[in-house]
C-alpha cells in the first residue's frame, strides 16, 4: 500500500486581496525545493534572470485563481504578493543592515512587514487607504491569513481618469504598468543591444524607462481626435516633448501609485544623521 504523505504537504493556505486589482489570491509558503532553486540566482548580475525566477516562484505558490500569471499583475500587485508570500514563509519580521550616508556606519534594522502602509487602488481611481494588518486564523486544520477588504469611499469614475494633458494640443491616455509591460520593455531593449557588455547602466536605465513609458501610452488625443500610435511614434513623441511635459507624465504615475510603501526613516546611532531609506529585498527569502 502506497504512502499518502504527499496529501499532507503544503497544507498551509493563505489568502490576501491585491491592492490594485482587488483580486483575492490564495497561496502557500515557499517550499525548501523552491528556495533552493531561487538561491541559484543569488550571485547572478542579470536582473532579468532574477525577476524571471521570482515570477516563477510567485506562480508556483499561487493556489487560486488557477493559472494566474505574474506577468498579468500590476507591478505593485506583484510586489505586494511577493511580500505576502515572504511573510507566510518566514514571518513578518525582517532583519537587514543599513549604511549611514553621512558616516558610513552600519546599523541593524528590524522591520515588521505587516506594519508597512498599504494603499489600494479602485479600478479607476487611486484611494489613499491603509490596509488593516492581516490577522492569521486557524480554520479546519489550515492556517488562513485573511486581510479584510479595505473600506473605499465610492466615487463615480470619469472617462478621462487616465488622461494627461501635456499642452493645449496634445493629451495622452495612459495605462498602469503590468509585469508583462515591464518585461516587454526589457526584452526589446536587449533585442536592440545584442552585446549588453557595451551598454552602461545609465543608458540601460534611461532607454528602458523610455520604452516602458511608450508602451504604457494607450492613445494620443489631439484636435484631430484620438488615435493609437505605433511604438516608434510613441518613442518619438516622448523624445520630443518638453521636460515640463515629461514631468506631467511622471506626476500622473506618482499620483496613481499604490501598494506597499517600503520607505522608512532612520537615524544613525553614531552621528545622528537622519534620512529616508528603502527596505532592501536582496535577501528577502533567505
């Protein structure tokens, strides 16, 4: 008679609601085998390989909805889900070191990931709502982490919620960025630069940002009407607008940002210098 032990593996199931799409996702913690595969990318210098490995990890942990792909998530939702998976795997306490910008001394930090502020996005309008701290509940032998649905004030969406007016003659209708859009921008950049060793970091950053902004343009609105543009025309448009107009696009994305705020204030114990830093994720699952 065969052993049934496999039926009792991965019995811990967690639930959460994504802050952007509002979709409910069930998932299990990272297994030892999954962690070993992820560790293979720890020393790589290729950020694309690391992100692809994280995509695979997220998808393997998702239980429901079946077939949900990381590429279809908003980048903020993907990151939020990664944090929730980490909390389920190793707990909410995250320890790391920060280096003071002023004197260079290092300080041990302890962050409760569940205490980080979360903003949600309705389907069309950003809402500044802090998500409640998830509470773990035991249910029928399974640990279920359930986050209450954040309370959002109902507002009627406008047809132009995603329209940015650059000047009196040109407005852009924009899309929020998904993981697929992000990956497509990287892939196209690599295709245009076969020898990545000859590309500087600043060139890669600027060119990928331009491609990403361009791909996120749904249409352009002029006195002649609204029309979709080719990617080539979108890039041409972005390369030929004024800096003040580019800042309007950046501001729109800032105003419509959501998800987990990973910034925190820190005061150096050695010199007293105060600054804002981002929680590092390089050793998130280790």
